[in-house]
């Protein structure tokens, strides 16, 4: 039986498995983080998963984006990923959005999700996704990588977001250096956070930025605070009042 | 003392944590200059867990955390 081993986990069991089956998760970005996130959410039996990415597979993706194979070069990432995920677990409904998120469509696409997982490669989309999630009151699992390092953190309307941390002022020079296994480790942590949030178990990483150092082999937690003048929190509040 | 915690690539070629004499630094920017870190290299600068611009004053007991930008893999 597919889920036999996780049904044995007291915090999951039959009722948790049913909860996962009834859940919907949106994963933004099907790259180095998105590959492990999607693989483990699909393996775990999350019922509906929507994947959003407008990119096509290139050869330089293949050191870390393991849902895409050499034969997929040139194909849309969402289609390449959907094919592998359907083969892994046909019980999961995987839908695709082959578009770039923008301020006009982001809320439409993430609406109805129980959790959103941010696996994108640019600060602009990170901030946009965080703003939309907060406005719709959807928990967001945030993750990022650089070289041998990475972090994971959960974001919610009552907790600090990337804008609270000043991340919206970042001038990111691309491409960011990434070791495939680092993205794998952080993506696995994001999948773990997502499952915790869906099941309402454990201690989510709200206000706790968990940092990974692959060279020293350490995890370090940094407690972060919500900014009083955060524009995203203000926009989310204004959006709710406007409804 | 002021504690400076470096994260990700900022810790390469440095200790992970440095302790500084408060009398030698007025602002967080002075600390960045001390470590030869350009302002635009810093994605997140926290003082005691709170986002702070580089011109924020620093004092004894502060814990500063510095992060570079990240990608999505």
C-alpha cells in the first residue's frame, strides 16, 4: 500500500492522510527547490497540486532540477514536471500554469490553496507571492539557496515576511550559484514545513529563519520580527478592509 | 560588545561570529565598512531580529545578522 509507512506515524495516521488528500498546494517555481518539494508532496499524497512556472528546461538546470531530464531540454518546465509526477503518483491531481505571475494574476492563481510554497529565483516574485498570500490569508513556505547555504521560513499574515526583513530592496545579480544537493536539502525542508502546515502539527517556522550551512554542517535559527511599517502587511490589511 | 553574525557566503573568509567594541562603531553601516561588505551585497540586515537600514545606530548588546541574496535553485 502506497502510504503504509507514513500511516504508521502517529501524527499522520488515517485522518492525517485524508487531510492531505483533501488539500491543495500551489508550488511556484519548478526548479532546484521545486523539484524536491513537488516530489515529496506528490509522494505523500497531497490531493491537488498546482505548479506555476513560465520557463523552459535548459541544460544548465540539470545539475539540480531533477524533475527535468536531458530529453526535456526545450520543453516547458511545468509539462516536464507534470509528466514525472503523474508517473510517480497517479492518485495526485497535478495542474499546471505555464505563465509568469504578475500583480494582476497572482491572487487568481493562488486562491483556494491551503498552502503556497515559494521556489522562485527572483526577489520580485517572492515579494509578490508573499503579498498575495497574506492578503488571502494563505500560509507561505519560503526557501532560498546560495552555494552551500540556504534557509527556510514560514510566512503568515500575523508573522514577519520578506518585506519585513527588507528583502524587497534586494538587487539580485543572477545567476545565483547553487549546488544541486543544497537545493535538495532546502526543498525537502520546505516540503516538511508544507506537510506540517497542512496537518496542523508540530511547530511551524513562523518568525524563525532556519539557516543551513552545508560546509560546516550546521543549522542555525534566527528569530525575526515583524516590521511595524511593513508595506506588504499594510497592503494585506487594506485589501481585506476593501472586500 | 556588539555581536555580528554572518550567514551564507558572508561567512566565507571570516569567522561566523565577530564581537566588536561598541565605542568603535556608530551605525550598522560602519560595521559593514569594517568588514568591507558593500551595502548592495546585503539582502537582509537585522539588528536584534528587526530589519534595519545601514544608517541605524548600534549599541552595546546588539546582535547583527547579515544575509546575501538567495535564489530558488
